[in-house]
């Protein structure tokens, strides 16, 4: 047991050193133009500010949808409408990481008797079989900041804000081996 403890104590500095350390490099402001985090760097996204408004946006809530709120809508709709879309206006603030939107604020989806025509296609065309009651969007009724920040991102990740009205405040660090 003594030998095992001695070996662990001797190897501990090597294990801790293998992870490297971080050295402050610069503060950056990122807009909606995609930026790739450079090799040898990591980013700490500390805030997202501004707001982007989507007016009469076509929201695809089908399985595999890449729409920025499609997944959130789908969690309320469930499997009753496996393919579909609807038009709606809302406000969003967030960031896009490797093509996937991470909302930090979403507003405009309210409980109530409002309704929107749904489509049987993913692009808001074709037949409109029913009125989509927005009270069914229980998991989208977010009107306050979500708890995703600060967020650490590795080298090679592609990052942008959700639109021209939003910016990301980022601290860039060098990874020192």
C-alpha cells in the first residue's frame, strides 16, 4: 500500500500537467458571421446581448428539423403531427454552435386561444388541415433567460450569434501545454 501511495503521489503532477493551463488572450465580440475557434484556443462565452425578431417565420417541427425553435415546438406537439410546419412571429437571442441554435432567450410563444394554421409540409406550403392552438406549446413558453451561460467552447467549434441584432461577448484563452 505504501508503494502504491508513493507512485500515485509521484504521478499526480504529470496528470495535472497533461491537461495544460489557460492563459488570457483577448476579449472578442462575435456577430452573426460564423467564426471558427482557432487551434490552441478555447472560448468562454460570457453573455449574449441584443434581440432578433422573426416575423411570420415558417417553423418546421418535423423530426430532424434544424429550425432554431423546431425542436422546442416538437416537444409539445409530440408524435400527433410527425411532419409539419406553421408560421409565427417571435423574438430570440442566442448563439449558433456548429450549426445548432442554442437559445438564451425566447419570447412570443404564449399560452392562450391564439392559433396558427398548420401545414402538412415542412416549408409552410400545401394544405392547412387545422388551427394550431398555441396553448399546446407548453415547453416553448420561455420568457426569461435560460441557464446556459457561461459556456466553454473548444478549438474548431464554429460559432455565431442568432442574427444581425445580437452579439456574443467572448473571452479567448490560449491553451498552454
